[in-house]
């Protein structure tokens, strides 16, 4: 029986915990329905629970990480995207425990922004990782020693696994089930939870959400100029020419505050504008290109695909709200 530890971390996302429990309980149910013993011994551990207390999370006793025995597989759920640094601080006593468990042979998997806590252990240094597509900038800034692949659905390296955001967690769980249980169980769970197994990347789920609370007023001025002039200005020099600082100083401070150079920021602003037009309007691809600040259709398609992971046409087919009106069935 696999000893499976689910960390009930401070600041965890309840939906992430619920999804993990639902999947692995369903796997145990599959084995039980075939007259076999449960495959996973699911236990819940908390950085807060004390050995002298009897706490519960649903039907599970909540145990302290300090008293946990050797585990085979440890799962770290997601945190709220805007609370990752607080989550690391409030779960700091899990860090040495995770490192110790890994040194004694445990596999460790993080889901979505749970990768921040896993990275804080140092176990991801020099290894591949992914996280929620909208948290990649913050992750890269916090953990430069990790090889971050922000478009990846899952990563797998040396008994350490990470997944992208939200529903990508299900793909990591299927991957773990393939390793431990085999294809029959994977197919059963994929069908039970209606999981599309052919997802290859998560770039098209991303939204450009530039930091605004960095406190550098000069950079905020440059951001505002880019956001207001992205359609009409052909160069970044035109946009920032009135800012009272040298171009070199603006670029240095801009990169430090936002994580992007001004030209990268301009391109991301334009691509985000193009996404909105593709989602919400029936404008032609040519019109979308012109209204988002581009004038070369081939270059626009290439830049869009590089950023979003698919062509403008494919993106519209996937996300246009007008096309979504026919999705689903209504019984009357």
C-alpha cells in the first residue's frame, strides 16, 4: 500500500484539496469494487496540528508533520495566487520535513501555486518546474535557480513533480496514477472526471497581469503610457520619450519593478489586447492585428502563437464568447 500524505497547508485552496481527495479516494474505490484492498493509504498532515490534539479535516484525522512517519508520496495543494509569499512563511516548518522525507525516498508533487512551497525547500533547484501560468513571473523572480517552464502542463524529474494551474492538476494526478497504478486506472479516472488527456500546454490560459503595486512612480508612468499608446506607437522610444529620466534608467527601473523590459511589456500588452478582441468581437484577424498595434500579419501570427501557444484563428475558435453560446445542452 502506498503511503500518501496530503499537506493541509496554511492558505491552501480548498478546491485543490477537494480535487486531490476526490481523485485518490475514487482510485481506492476502484480497487475496492474489484475486491482488492485500497491502493493508497491517504493521510492528512498539517504544519499546525499538535500531537496532543485530535483534529479532523472532513473524515480524516489531521496529524502533525512533526510526528509523521516515512511517506511514499507527498502532495502539496495550491495556494491563492496572491498569497504565495505569505504561504511560504506560514508553512515554513514544512520545509525541513519535506526535505527529510525526500532524502528518505519520498516522491513529492506540487499542484499549481503549491510549487512555491516546494521551491522554497531548494529541492527544485536545477530541476524543471511549472506553476499557474499567471504566477510564472513571480515564481521566476523568487526562485531563479529553478528551470521554469511556464507553458508546461506537468514536469517530472527525480521523484519531484509539478503541475500548471487549476485543471492541470488533474493531468498531474493522472501522471502519478500511470506511474503507480497503470493505464487501466488512468483511463477509469479520466473518464470518471471527464479529463481531456491530450492537453499539451497551458499558455493560452494565461492573462497578462502586470504588477502595479511596486511603488516606483516613474515606472507606473511608463506603464500607463504603454497601456494608453500601444495601438499607435511603433517604438518604445516614442512612448517613453516624455518621461523625465534617461532611457537606460527607465529600462533598468522598469525591469526591476515589473520583471519585463519596456519592449516586452509593450508586446504583452498588445497580445493581451488582441486576445480580448478575439474573445469578444467578430473582427477579422486583419482588423484585430491593426487594432492591437501591429501592421504585419505574418509577424503578428508568429508573435501571437509564441505568446498564446496557438494561432489567432485557433484562439478565437476556443475562446470567443459568441461561439460559446451553443456549448452544452438545456433540457426543457
